[in-house]
């Protein structure tokens, strides 16, 4: 009499949570991972690195008051436009001041 070999059940069957469910829970609740790395030599601290990682959905992050990506020009086109508009205004102001000084210099140089 031979018995069939029992194969392991694939992931996601048998009542276990699948990856989509886990990811949904993590993004819904959020996960914080924190750690510090310190390098010492003879009780002298040479280097300290503080690591903080937050994994959450955008909505959850905004609930927690985290929205730094909205003002980062590398990540937000709106922030990039705002930065360019601010820089443009500053340059126009500097140009206006230089143009005001130019006629004065021309008058001072005339004998």
C-alpha cells in the first residue's frame, strides 16, 4: 500500500493572510521603525546615525501631520512651481534695484 506524498499548501491558502491583506493593514495603521547606530573607539563617539522609517499610506501620514513631500521641490510639481515663482520674484527685485543704481552711476561718472 502506497500513500500519496503530502505537498505543502501554497501561500494564501489555509487561513493565512496573503500579502495584499498584510500590506493593506500596514498602510492603514502605519509602521514605525527606529534605530540608532553608534561607532565608538576607546569610549570616544566617532559617528552617530539615527534612522527613522515610517511606512504608511499618504492619508494616514497626513493624519499624523507628516506632509513634507508636499513642500519638497524634488517630489512635488506644485512645490517646484512655487520655488521657481519665488526665485523669479527675487531676481526681478534684484534687477529693479540694479536698474535704479545704473542711472545714478552714469550721472556720477559724467564730468
